[in-house]
C-alpha cells in the first residue's frame, strides 16, 4: 500500500478510535445540541471532571471538537456537524440488522 494512502487511513482510524467510546459518543450528541463547558458536561455525563476532561482531550486531539476559552471556562463545540451523519449511518445499520434478525426468527 502506498505510504500516502496508508497515512490517510491511519488518520481516519484515529478519528474512529476517538469516537469509539460510549461517553464520547454521548458528549458529541450533547455538543450537537449546543456548545458546552466541561462543568456542564461533567454534570450530564455523571463522571468526575478529570474523566470528562480526558474524553474531551481525546476528541480534541482527533480534531472532532473545538475549544474556546472564555474567562475561566473552556467551551467545547463540534468542529463539523458531519459527524452526525456518521451517527445516522450507524443507526441505519443497527436498524437493518435488527430487522434482518426479526425476519430470521
């Protein structure tokens, strides 16, 4: 495989790895509604601030979220809403699989 092509797939895999956690998927879903600070997300997730901050760091390093510092707070937002299309695709796959399983019974 060409090294340029391999690098492209590695970058894509890094984004997918960042998305591959239920808490991070929940955070993305919340950020799709509106930007949030870490305190808001900590309350919504129900985890301690350091855990939520770690999840946000993974998403930021993968380029999925953006940050904006306002005073003492850092606000997070989605870099692009296109990630939500990926969610729709996954939902469609799960629905199709469930339908196939129902028909097979």
